[in-house]
C-alpha cells in the first residue's frame, strides 16, 4: 500500500524500524551487565486490585535486607481472603 502524499510504504517503514533496533541492540546488551553488579538499592512496587492496597518500598540496601520492609511485603502478600 503506497501513501500517495509522501511515497512511503509499509515495508519501508518497517525496514526503518528494524534498522533502528539493530543499531540500538549493542547499547541495550550492556545494560544488563551494568545491573548485574549494581544493586545498591532494591525496590518493589505492587498493586493488589482485590484489596486496593499498593506497596512501594525499598527492601534491600547494599546487601542488607530491611526487616520492616520485609514485614510490610509479607503483609501485602498475605492471603487476602483470611480475616485478621
């Protein structure tokens, strides 16, 4: 299908996107290597649609778990059908 106004075809557009992803691939491949040794801070964000609760907490800093945050996560992950 040819767009009459500028002569672009779907194939040309898809080719441009493919070329962009190939050029960007080496950049993204190094991102996971950077994250592998990092981990100064770890955070969890979750939302429970059944209870309407959400959690957004840092649970790990420089190799140490934060006890209060783990307690908060345990409460969030409880079986919501039990009465407390």
